[in-house]
C-alpha cells in the first residue's frame, strides 16, 4: 500500500470503530468484551477518546467531538460524580480518562466536567506514595512504581496544577519523573524497567535494585508519551524542571531508537531480545513511540531528524498489521492484550511471561496510540 492509501484506510477504520461503539459496549475494549461484564470508567477507553478528540482537533470534523462527548457523558453525571469510578480504589489507571474532561470543559463550559476533574484530583491528594514520594501504581500494589503510571496520572496532574492550583504540585510531578530516572533506567541500554518495588519484597523485584527483570515495550511507550504530554501541559516558567524532563525525553528516544527493527521499523515486545523464540514485533508500543516522537517534534521538544524514525515505525506497523477482512471491515493486529507484574496470576516479569500474554486485534491499547500517531501524521501534511 502507498502511504496515502494507508492514511485513507486508517480514517475508514476509525469511522468503523466509532460507528459500532458506545460507552456501554466499546468495540475496542477486548478485555471488557471477553469478560462479559458491563463497561466501567477505564484507561483503555480513555486512550481511545483522547484519540477521537485529537482527531476532532486536527480535522475539525464534529462527528469525532460528538462521539467523545456522548461517551464521556455516559459516565459523568450532572452532579460531577462519575459512574463506576471510586477515587478510594487508588488506581492510577483510572486517572487517565480525566485528561479528556479538561478539553470538554473548555469546549462546553459545563460545570459537571469541572466537578468531575476535582473528584479525580481528590484521588491524587491521598494516593499512597513511596517513601521518596512517587505514587504507588495501585493500592493493591504497595510500594510499587510502574512506568505505565506516568502516562496514566502525570499529564492530568500537571494540567490540573498548572491551570487550577497555581502550579503548586508541578515540582512534585517533576520529582516523580526524576526518581524513575534514578531507579528504573538501565545504564547499559538506556531503557527503563517495567516496574520498581521500593520495598524489594515482591518476587519479581531484584533484591538489590528493586527493578523487574525486563524492558516491556508498551511500558516504555507509555513513558515516552507521558513525558511529551507532561511537557505540553507544563509552564516554561519552571525553567530547570521543564528542561530536565525534555533532556530525559530526548535521551530516551535516542536510546530506544537503537532497538528499532531495521527492516520493519517496529519494536519487539521485549525490546532487547529481537528475534528470539516467542518474541514478536508489537503494535501498541511501536505506535506509542511513533506518536511520542511525532508530537515531540511538532511541539519543538525533539529534533526534526527524529520524525523519520517515527514515520518508519508508523508505516511499518500499518504494513505489517493493518489489514482487510473478507467482509471488507478492517483490523489491526499484533497487540499485546495486557501485561503487568504480580497479582493473583503470579506475573513474574520474565521473558516467558511477556511472551505468554494473548496477542489480539482491534484493542484500544494498540488502536488508540496508532490513531494518535495518525493525527500527528495528518497534522504534519
């Protein structure tokens, strides 16, 4: 396919997904579909709605805005409460969807969005933290910091503090990134480990470093996007902190690029073990890399030369995994359904573990990032 054909195809794909999805039954939330349970407020839908709002912003097509508002309004009640969301669950994943509330509040001025923003902010006020000050990923994972959590919570936190709290928590957000750099970055590769346990008690944690054993691609992807999204929301008055995160972003992209597959432009599920049995080129993390870099270049956070790496990742993913079904519908494959650490499934962070999780089609953890990268591609045209 030509690049133009790919972009057209992706536009059709998004339209197909939203035409067949609602807040009660989103086509892209494969975990929810498989569970057979009613939908809840969650980060997966949050990622997808961020993508549809970004499409509205880029194209001006109101159908994307109407869909996003309808989706969010199913959950956000007139009094600002959020159906199925409990701040006292202390799950950073549940903060992610909050980013979209700022956009709807700006566009519509409805007070329920402002109240819902305050409700989500109340979770962070009492979210348990490590001794060094980082949010625990979830209350059920004590003393643990996961890379994913930076994407889930920090952009919302930074935007709230900048807009509504006189920047009081911005340095706190910055320090959480610096702690991650201190504890979770591998000096040899420049990659970041998926998780860190300050207590060193979890079976997956290295007794010396506290880190999990491997570099999971999607966690790295969330982390790269988190840095871009936080910088986008951060006031440059915080001169040193702004440049600190920007330098960390640039270095991370340089280091990650070394692991980009030469032939396809994609990245491997476990990044530093290309081609070994069980490993595969994975869609979601590759798309997150493409999006982070394209957006970083557009915002002037990254050098222009990096855009070529992102475009190669974007088109490589589409060439390998975006295809037409016999009935004419489209599908995006190569998406790791889920991966985590600990829990009742004894997820130990080993290579065998990361290779064992299901690989699926059309899940928003891959679709959302690819659509976000797509919006950057069309914005740069």
